[in-house]
């Protein structure tokens, strides 16, 4: 595996776990549950804990992109050394819980970014700035993010369309042309409606940017290189039930900021006009 940022090992395992074989998923579950102990455990001990063979442990590590179990141990040891000291117990009063949530999340931002590829970000910003037409798609709990992304892009002079109706999305995507762009957002990366929209855009010859939390999800494989940002403690089950979209929301803000910079005077002028419109609708 190429050199990774600190914190990327756990993020990698969580992001790729759904794509593993069942026996490999059992090994990966042990790697996650015992991550603080892995440095002291042999591959045979991990095999015993997961009910798999030692060969399966090695194969799982390789499926995750590591050269083997020993490299994973070394990288986990490095990551453990980089972790901040254990914080005090979480508060139980409402105001304290809210405050603690902000503090806890702020400390996990580097982990959220661990799987984000710089080249993929550069490509995405270039496409957002230069595409003839931009369409944004997101369904289920990703729909609000799609609406926000389209509104934010429009406000900087990069008009973007968003359709909430699934059929409308796919018709719009199929009518795109080469030089157009679809920005598809799916936390799980497995939403069938969004995948259908991606397929329609690709059939039309349009470019596709995928935003997801799982690196080998169907949407990531359909539109590589995908933009992968994830909560460090998020499982696939959590993603499709609790569906924290915070990393994707922050990513969209970052993409809009980078696109604003890329557009220069065009974005500055558009933002000024947008503020005029907003100001005209503010009551005294």
C-alpha cells in the first residue's frame, strides 16, 4: 500500500469492509474491535479470534490494500502513537453533550480526510469550474446535500440543476452531453436510484463525480476516482441507518470554496449579486 496519512488504517478498513468476502469481513471485524491490541497480537491469534485461518488473515490485509498483516500492525502502531490523550468521560447533561459532540468531532477531522485523494479533488474542482452544465443528484438522506450543493454552486456563478424525483433525475442525466457534469452524492454508495442516474449520465457521455463514504462501493467503482470521506467510527450499518452526512457536507463546502477560487472574478461578481438578492428579502 502507498504511504498513508496517520489515521487512515481504521478508516480504510471501515470503508472497504462491505466489499470483502464473508470470511474476510469476520477478520476485519476483529481488526476493528481489537485495533488497540493488534500490535501485540500475532496473525494466528487474530485468526483464532475471527474463526478464520491464518492465510485468511493475511489475505484480508492484502484485500484491504496492505502488503500483509505485519504492515498493518506497524501502521496501527504508528496511528496509536498519534492519537490524542484519552479525554474525560462524556458529560450527561444536555448542554454538555452538545458541547462534547462539537469537541469530539473537531478532533476527528483528520480521520475524515484520511481517504480523500488529492488528485480526485483536483479533478473534481476542474470539472466543476469548466463543465458546460452541472447536475447534482442525491436520494434518501443524501437528497438535502444535493440540494445544498446545487444552491451553493449556483450562488457562485456555476448554475447547477437538482431533481428530487428519481425518474426526473435519470431523464435529466440521460439528456446530458459530453462536456456536462453529474455530481452524485451517496453516503452508502449503494443507492439504486443514484446508481441509475450515474449510469444514465455515463451513457450520455457526461463526466461524473461521486461523493461517498465507502471506497469500494458501487458508486465509487462506477465513477472513479471517487471522493471518499467518512466518519472514523462509522460502520456500513450505521451509514444506512444513522446516516451521518457531516463529512460529505464539509466536503461540499470545501469543493465550493475551491471552485470559487478557481472561477475568480466570475464567482466574486456572482456572490455580490446573490447577496443583493438575499438582502432584498431580509425583513427589518
